[in-house]
């Protein structure tokens, strides 16, 4: 009689994203599942940074988050190798670094797009030993900006599903080293512009 060994399905708990999931920070997921690469888990959605005070059982949205997150994590590894996301204010970078503290690697690749920095600015900011590529993003999306940054044509990925597209883009971006202006977080705060009102030009 032959016994068939069942391999346990891959879960987020076995990756560095597990802690964020347990903390209830992974929200609005477009993708939250294993990808096409063995042992890899992918996430596209938001990472809550600051929760609102909860009244009774009322579930309130976070005060602010890293939005439009693109990230992957490998089973059995304690850190996230690559992450890209959007924060509405450069000032939130410190909170993002704090929430992700211990989950990022000094050898990893991390992009943070901001609403309120000069549209020509490209910074490299190190917080808690982790370097972030900080870029402007206005009237666009993290996905589009990352595709442009990596010079990937949408036709290159059009036949792939959501997980396959995430693999393709983040594999291309891993190890990216933009020769950007190295500034301190404090310098970034001094240079940042007023946060734009997202609803300003939206129809009521």
C-alpha cells in the first residue's frame, strides 16, 4: 500500500506577513494568496498604520495606512524582501517604518510613494536601518508608477493573472538601486509640501 504524502498548503502565517495579518493590518486585499513561485505569498492591498479608537463593536477604518501595497514574502523567511506602497504624507514614513520594524531587511528593496513631495523629487531615506526609495505620486497609482520605473510594458504582463503580474513586477524591481538624493527623515519633513485634499476635484 502506497502512502501519498500531503504537503500542507502554504499560508500567510508561514511568512513575514503573518504578524501584520495577526495584527489585523492587512486590509482591502486585491490579492492575498500564494503566487506562482514556490513558497511565495503575495499581497496587494493596504497595511493599516494607525487604528482609530473603536467604540463598542463598531469597526472603523484606520486613521491612515500604506495604501496600494505590492509585496511578496517567502515561506520560512523572517523578513519581507520587497515592498512598494503609497502614503498620503511623507510624515507617515516614520510610522510605516515603526509598524514594519523587524519585518524589513537592510538588503531588501522598499519603495514609498508620497502625495506631498515635489513632483521631481526622488529621495533615499534610511529609518531604523532600512533604506526607502521615496518618490512622488499624484493622480496615478503605485502599480502604474512601478511599471514605469521598471520600464515594463503592460503587454508584457497582460496574459498573466493578478499573482503572476505581481511576481513579474516585483522580480524586476528586486535589488533596484536608484541613485537618489540621500536625505534624513528630518530633511524630508522640512521639504514636504502641504498634503493635497484627495476629494478636491472629485464630483460630489
